[in-house]
């Protein structure tokens, strides 16, 4: 069982009455080597045919844990980088190893992930490398020919020293897609520029790497990092990939940042209006650090007013707006179908909406849950909520216009996920030091956790559903918490 790219888990057991009975499993206490920024993963057919949790850490460890909390295997994949190995004064993760959420191919029983790694015998100031790994789900070994992939060596113009890898990886029709942005602090210079990158590695031919960079848009452009934690959204048929991009450091002509971009398989990008969108106020947003790249896009289908299906993509912005676009034709500058204020505006770079949104449908309609990072309490939230909360907007009409229907108050640093039984209901889950669950239609509290999780979740991270259990990974020392009936 695994989430779709929009953060929704289909689980027939997760009814609202069932969810209300969850309790922290005090007997589940595995040792996790390192700090956990990546979302943990769950498989029903893990090592030995048993269910397993897969946890990746900043110490460059990947750990497989069975349903009882016993560590099945724990493998290290090189020495992680330190802040002294990064451009000064950038970076806020130390050590820096595996940050982006891995992806698992259940058919080949392979885990793919990116690890920031120092070469053997490296000094404290040596440059690290991004290595994309493909390891066995059964024992963590890496034996397939051509792996790991050294991104610096495989991609001309890519420099791991300036790039960070935070967004979740995606596996689409046999290609592993890995997004990259800059380090915290947006350090970029003529000698050490960063860009937004999407690297495509065919699982069967890792030597045939394809890459897209925001540096190919405009003249002399830099930055435009692809750093949103949810990573890349894709259509069901895999023909279109969607990414959001960050600041471009004071650009005066649009050059790929502050945008939603549509890529085709490869990845490939054509610089035309149908494949790019950026707000009319993109330059002002850029100067205020209110970029569109703080949250990943989500793909949504809705019935059209006169039949057919509306093909949509929805993006929350750090400017406090929820953008709804026609994903078949993004339209260029200012071409959104609707733009609705659902959070605080003019937050001065504090990032009103960011993290990983989740789109879901119930019997009452289609919704998007999003993370409100900061701003004046209650802005855009008719039922309360404010700084560091979760908001939910309902999409209606043709073209759809979002309307905020509820917000939370007991939230922290995490991004929301949604569980649904598949019959039209939904529960929105959020966690930090405690776990909360809300009715997807009304926002009524279904589960209000009293158990405190040590360390709390890291910035933007999400819980997961694991066969009728909600699982949360927290910060150093790394913990994995399981809530079950």
C-alpha cells in the first residue's frame, strides 16, 4: 500500500469510527540511525514476504523495520555531508544525507533514493556528491549494474556543491525522476549557481540519464529551485510531469522561476505558454520571497459543467493564493482558471502556503488540504486556525473556484495526508508532536492525540497510512511511532 502523488491513501479499514480508536503502540520502538526528514514508506510484501516500514535518514542510512518494530536490515550508503561542505552560509541540515522521500518499485523490489555523499577520505571542506541509488528491498544491497548514479558525472552543468535534493522521488513508467533545488538560504553566485533540475534515470539503463534545468529558460538565469517536499506530480498515463519552481534572485524578465512547469517524459520541456504558468505579479513575489515553489502541484480531475472531465492542476503559493489551472494548457503568465486567497498575503517571505498539499474527493465534493505556514491568525479561515495550521478548500464550478470550508488549530510543522475508504469519505491527518485527524468534509475532530512524540516532525514532513495504522517519523534522535486500534 502506498500513497498516490497527491498524498491520499485508500484504506477500506480507515473509517471515521475506526480512526477514533487509534492509540500509540508503546511496544513499537525500533532504533533509527540518524535524523529523519524523508517520509517513511510502507510495503505489505517486504523482506521475507512480511510487511515492512522503510526509513531513510540524514546519516545516509536506510532501515527496513517489520510490523513488530524489529529492524530487519540497516545499511549505510556513504558518509553524509556537513555544513562545512556546503556554500557559506547556506544549509540548515547537518549532517546532510538522504532528505527527499525515496520511491519503491514493488515489481523489481527496488528502493530508489538520492544520498548526499562525501568521497572516501574527504576533508571537512571537500565538495560532496549527489548519488542516486537503487538497492534491494530484501536486504539493502546494491548490485544492479550502473548503480549508483553519480549525478555530477552523468549530467553536464550539474554541481552537487550548490544543489540540494528535498522533493520526493517519482517512478513513472520505468524512469526514476529526481528533483533538485538549492540549499536553505538560496545561496547562488556566478561561481556556484544553483538551478531547478529534474533528473530522469531509466531504471533498466541508468547510463542513459536525461535532465531538465531551469537554466535553459531565459538568458543567464539562475535559481528557480524545485524543492517542494512532495516532489513531482504526474498524470495517470505518465505523459505529463508537473513541478513548481522557486525564486530567481531578482530577475527582471521571467526566466523559469516563480512558476508551474509541465514536462513530458524524459524529462523534456518546451518553453511555450501551454507548458508554463507564472503569476502576473511574479516579479513582486520574487522580490518578497513569496515563490510558487514552496508547495508541489496536485493533479485533480472534476466533472465538467456540460459533461466530460476538467483536467486540472492545483498549486498553493507562498503568496497565500490557491491557483487552479487547466493542465492541458497552462497558458503562460496570469492564465490561471481561478486564484483564490485561502491564507495570509504579504507575509514577507515567511511562506504562507507551502509543504505538500493533498487533493481528495468525498460524496460532498472535491477538496484540497494545504499547509498554512505563518501569518495573521484566522486569515482565510472561517472556522478558526492561523499560524502553522491546515486549511481545506472545496473546488466547485466550471472553471472551479476554491472556497475555504474549514481550518485547524492544533497543528505544527507537518503536511497533511488523507485516508479514504474509497467510498467517498475522507479523514485529513496532521502531526507534529501529537497526531490529529479531522473529518474531510467538516473539519470536525475525529482523533485528538494526547501521546507526545519526542522531537516532533521535521519541517513539511507527513505521516503515512499503513494498513489501518497511522505512522509518524520524528526528528533526532530518529523515532518511528505507530498508532493502531
